[in-house]
C-alpha cells in the first residue's frame, strides 16, 4: 500500500470519540451487530447523513453483505435491492485505498443511483482489512454541520483520517468476532464429544449392569408369574433405552476416544454389529476385564470383531452372546450363536473355508500361549472360544 501522507486529527473531542468508538466495537458481538455499531460510530464521528459498510463477496466481485445507517426505511424499500458494488464503490473494491470526494456524481467511475435512491453529494470511504486481506469498505456520504444542514465543503482530511482509523479498528474487531465464533464452535464440539463419551463409557455400561442383574433374577422369579413378567418388561425397556442412547451417541457424531476402556470398546463394537446382524448381541463381562487387559486389549477386540463378522456373514443366526472375562488367570472371548453351525468336514470336524479370519485368531492365541477353538454347540449354532493367559 502506498504510504499515506500523515495528517493529524487535531480536535481532542473527536479523538476521544474515536477512542470510545474503537473501545465500543472491541467487544464480543455478533458480526452484523458489530458492523452496524461501526457504521453508527463513523456517522457520528464525521457528521455524515448516511453511512454503510459493504462486505465483499468471498468469490468473484461485488458485495456479500451490506450494513447501512441513515437511510429512511421507505427509501430502502423503494430501492428494493442492496448495492452490488459498482461505480465508486466498485473502485473502492478494485483499488482498496481511501477515497474522498466533494461531489460524488462528478467522479468518472460514478454510475448514478437507482430509482428511489436519495441523491448523495459528498463521499468519504476506506477499505476494511482483516489480517491484511480486504474484507469490505466503510463509507459515508453527505457531510452535514452540527445543525444538520448539508455542509457544501464536504468531508475534510480529518474526516478521511477518522474513517481510515475506524476502518482499521473495524478490521481488528471483525477478526476478533471471527475468532470468538471459532472458539465457541470448538467448545461446542468438545462438549458434544464429552457427552457422547460419557453416554458411551458410563451410562451405557451402568444400564448393561442393571439389565444383567435383572436378567439374573428372572430365573429365580419363576414361582411368581407376575414378578417374572415385570422383570421381563423392565429388561425390555432397558433394551429400548440402550437403543435410544446409541442413536443419540451416533447423532452426536463422536467416536469414543483413546480414553475408552476395553469394556466400552467391546460394548461399542457390539452396538455397531447390530447393523450387520440385525439384532443386538448379548454382552457379559466377568472379572477385572479393564485392569487385566493391558496390552491384550487389541487382541481381544480383533478376536471379537472377527467372531461377530463371521456370525453376520456365515451363521444366519437370530441370537449371539458375547462374553469377555478375566477369571482364573485367563482373558477370554467367547462368542456363541444359534445359527447354522460350522459345517462339519471329514477329519477336522470343523469347516475351514478359504478364509484367513479363524487361522489368524488361532495363530495369535498360540503366540500368546493360549488356546483357540471353534465348535458346534449341542443346541445348534457355533461356539468360538479365544483364551490367553494373563500376567505373563
Ligand atoms: N459363526 C459361524 N457360523 C457358521 N459358519 C462359520 C462361522 N464362523 C466361521 N464359519 C465358517 O468357517 C469358515 C472360515 O471362517 P474364516 O473367518 O476363517 O473365513 P471367512 O470368514 O470365510 O473369511 P475372512 O475371515 O478371511 O474374511 C467360514 O467361511 C464359514 O464357512
Ligand atoms: Mg471370517
């Protein structure tokens, strides 16, 4: 930008007013309100009848937004449209430097006003830059004297300097407003993520625990059919609650983060499996699963993922139970389904299709000094057991 000849604004009252205006716009305001404040301050400071701030369109040319002060609403309505950034305004956009004119209509770039637009004579405008980039322009028209009469001399150099100062303060204020908006957005995202994680890791687990203990009483309430029915109803309604919470977690759009426990990951994986299975796996835990898992958590999850994917793809099951246990010095994943069962094959007794899933699990169990088996359940379906010793 070419160096501007420095011209001191002499009137201490106006300097005061400028400072007040700058302080007033340096607060956390919504952008349009902020822009309106800036224009109002500018109009007051230089004694203009009309003032406006045009925000440049991000792509191409022209104005995306336009805030104005001083124009009577009937005139605004009769003009019908906001300026597009042509004429002298276009000049401010193309060559973003302060412009001061005693008579707007005599400027070579002037294109005249649309029907219904009041005539305007004197003009002063300056670009508003945000972080070095032109954001828009602040301009004022029709200088008037303190009594409200048009001032034929138009705006002077003091006015131009004030408008330029206010335009640069406006740039900082806009930047500030944008940053505040970004911070708010970020805080909101973090909050959503935290809620989703709490729902997933804490609320769901507690509901599962309650449902499991209710299911355990179901067997014992056999003599009282009314009690048995109420317990079943309670479990059903917990199931429904879990489904709703999962939907909420899903719509919050936050995956459980690294703070997640093995239990939470297992529950999450089972919840996800619903989509491919068409029903919810039943999940049980026993023993200090999270504390025991340590570096084995990844293997446990890999075994579970493979087992659930096999059930979804091969078993044609209507029920799956998953249990993850840390008892008797072993960490185990046991997955049982009520599907077609592993096709028996002469010799081994269990089908070994061309797949890599089961051999991988067998190999991993062997490396860890554990055991692995896939067998037919007597009542039908398949039983997969992956077990490795703890504390080695
Ligand atoms: N739960 C199950 N019910 C019925 N059959 C199963 C079940 N799990 C595995 N099988 C059978 O055992 C075969 C071998 O499973 P494996 O996981 O090794 O391979 P895959 O699933 O076919 O392929 P991949 O795992 O490499 O994607 C399967 O093709 C399927 O026929
Ligand atoms: Mg498989």
